[in-house]
């Protein structure tokens, strides 16, 4: 499918440019800023090459989500050094492991992962809409996801802005009292919404590969699972885990 090859090429180009910028500043975590941007680039290129209302609707949804995410991560990481996750992965800060290792284990890997997650965009560019009601259900799910991301990030920022001696050791109020990862749950919802919008075509099952892969990644590989690994030593964390749902929001116990 030509659309899939174009999407892969765009992902490789964006991550290649990001790798060059990362090498220049010797900070691998720059890739996190590009994570949202790579989907925006794929969506826009597909909508421009295969223009129709379906593709442009998805391009708008992805641009709003990806643009906000890139801005949020850039703002949050300003003034910080290398992310400990990449130090652990590569055995040191920056490009310490050598160009081949960094390119393969970080930038190429993320380009391929982004390509798989972008399958809904590929399907929408390749097939016409058949079930518009499903498209609008997808938009509604996308709105729920953005709400959890935006509100969850805002509540976390407000918590971190308080002096350490005046705030609880664990954030367990607001959305964080219903799920330990409202921002990652929001990410998953956003992509299930995008998947449902794309599933309004005949190749709907293929469109759902992207959100399924995103959800597995967020819950079992990176995202929430990796985040919790660094939280376990916090006082009160075990009690928070007992009271609060891991991923899907539920009333506190």
C-alpha cells in the first residue's frame, strides 16, 4: 500500500532530523519532543497527497493532540539534562553508547513504532468512509482522551509547583485519585478515538492496530509501567496503589 510506505518514509525523515538535532546538543531525550510531531507530519502529508474530508478530519485531530504534546514536553524538559530512562537504556548520558546504538535503539525504533501506531491515518487515506456514525463516536472518544491528558497534566504541574515540604508525597487528588496515569489513559483514548474515526472505512480492523499497539505500549512496555518503576520507593506509594486504579479510571477504593 503506497500510503503505508509514505507514512514510513515521513516517520524516518522526522526521526532522522531529530537524531541530528539530538546529536548536536548531545541529549537523546530530544526524541520525546518529536514523538507527537511525527504523527502530525504523517497525518498532514497523507491528507495533502490523498485529500478528502476523512483524512483532513484526522489531520486536525492529530495536529491538535500532537502539537499540544510536543509543546508540553518541550516546556517541561527545558533546562533539564538527559532523561534517566535513556541513560539506563544506553548505559550513559547523551550519545555515550555511540551513534549506531543510539540510532538503532532509540530513533529507528521510535520511527517504526510511530509508523505502526499511525495505521489509522494510512487507512483513512486509502479508503472512503462508509459508517459516519462511527466516525463521530471516534471524535467523542478523542475529546475524552484530550480532557484526561490536559487536565491530568495541569493537575500534575500544580502539584509539582508547590514546595516539597507543603505537598503530599503522592498526588492522589483530582483525576489522579481515579487512575494512577490519567495522562497515559488520555493518550490511549485519543488513539482509540482516532482509530474509530478511521474504522469508518472498509479496512476498519487494520485501523485499530494502531490504538491497540499504543495501549499495550503505554500499559506494559513504556509509559505507565516504566513510570511506576521509579515511584515505588516513595512513602505512601503502596497505599496509593491499593486505593487507585492502575489505568482505567475507577472510583477510589
